[in-house]
């Protein structure tokens, strides 16, 4: 396995997207190469959970930008996000089955490798270009802030739960 490095080939030209990619790479490298995390299974699980949460935040940021800007390739772009989400869910299940550190690390490596090779230099760069074209020249194109639904003005729909605790 190699470390994930943010190289010029992976730059999208959007400050927010590139910064989030750098954070994802740093988080992933810590999980893949930290001897400390291997000594503490709980910390390892926590680090993986944080990585997956940050990955979801990154995807939500891009998807909200695509929606707000009426990006024509939104469905294709988001479909790859969904592919990575499914992989992350399978990795989380593996952690629940107590798969080894090496198995979990390998799965995370290959998940991110696919993302870096197939998605970042193509789809993310295209999105960044589109955002730049849609933003007035005096402003930098930014990803929108992602907030909980209640903070965004959307009213969460109540979930009814039966006596057994099922939704």
C-alpha cells in the first residue's frame, strides 16, 4: 500500500474541494499507517468512523453545490459517491464482524484508490470547472456549508416508533 498524496494531477482548482481531499488523504493515511491505532482497536474504529463521516460530509457538500447550481452531470457524479458509500458500509460491517486490521485497512485503501483514480481527476475537476464558470469573477467558487436539516430551514419529519422500538 502506498500513502495518499495530494499531487498537482489531483488538484481540481476549487479551494474547498482540494482542501477536503487533503483532509481525506490525511485521515486515510493515519488509518493505514499509524502503529498507535493498531494497538487500540477502539481508537481504530473511531478513526474509521470519523473518516467515513468526513467522506459523507465531503459528498454532501458537493451534492448540495450540484443541486443548487443545476449541474447537468449531477446524477452521474453522485452515483460514484453512492458507490463509495456502499463500500464504506461494507467496511463498517466488516469491523462489526471483527475482521482484522489488515483486512479493514486493505478495504479502505482500495475504496479510496478507486475514488482517487477514477473520480477526483475527472468528475471532481469537471465539477470545479463548472462551479468556476457559474460564479461571478469577483468571487471564489465555494462549496455550500452543510448543516443538519433543522438548521437549513427544512423541518425534520417525525419518525414514529412502536412499543418495541422499531421505526
